[in-house]
């Protein structure tokens, strides 16, 4: 290969590399379009997609009601584990803010369960129940802040409740 041909090949290679690196790529080519549509409306698109895609059923879901069931089942499971965690924490550290969090997580779990149970009969109630589930997490977080108590593990759980509440609200809002 002559000198000019070599320069042409190098220039072509860099041009193609530049075009490849600067062309728009989908965020995740395998993300279900239904998931994208719901998650784009939530409080955190990326966390929503990660949460929903953690359940293998999501990949093959093509019906919004099925996605709503998956999302609300995940919300119930997550908040139930969080409630148990906070209850165990309360037994070790019996402070008023943690006591309030323990109480309000009962309401969080109840709201998510109610939303799941209402999906087939009353989607408006399911939508409302999914939305108000975040109230318990917000009250918990406010109780911690008001007392000047920082419990990052509870705050993280509160953020998950807010995320699942947002997902549940958005997915049932379109039913």
C-alpha cells in the first residue's frame, strides 16, 4: 500500500469511528416499549427501567395491565421487606421517629396491596392507592428529619417507595 492509500485508510477509519461514536444510540435496545412509555413519566426514568427490568416477566409483557400487576407486586414485595427491616430496627433502637416509620410502613404496604387488588375492578382506586403509598414514606422521612435523625437505610427504602408509587401511579393512570 502506498503512502497516499495509507493516509486515506486512516482518514476513513477515523471518520467512521467519529460517526459511530456521535450517532444517537438507544438507551437500551432491549427495553420493552411499554416499560419505556411508563418510565418516561415517572420520577426517575433510569431507576424505573432498572426496577421493572429486574423482573424477567417484564421483558415479554405487552399488556399495560400485566405490567401494572408486575409493578405493584414488586412494590408490595419491596415495601413488605422494608417494613420488616424497620420493625427489626425498631426492636434494636426504640426511638420515636423509627416507631413512626414502622407504623407508616404498615400503611405503605396496605396501599400497595389495595392497588394490586383493585386492578381488575376499579383502576381509579388502584391509581389513587398507588399514589398515596408514597405518603407513608414521606411522613417517615419527615419524622426522621424533624428529630434530627439520619438513618440512610430507611431513607433509601423511602426512595424506593416513592419510585414504586410513581411507577404504580403512572402505569395505572393509563389503564
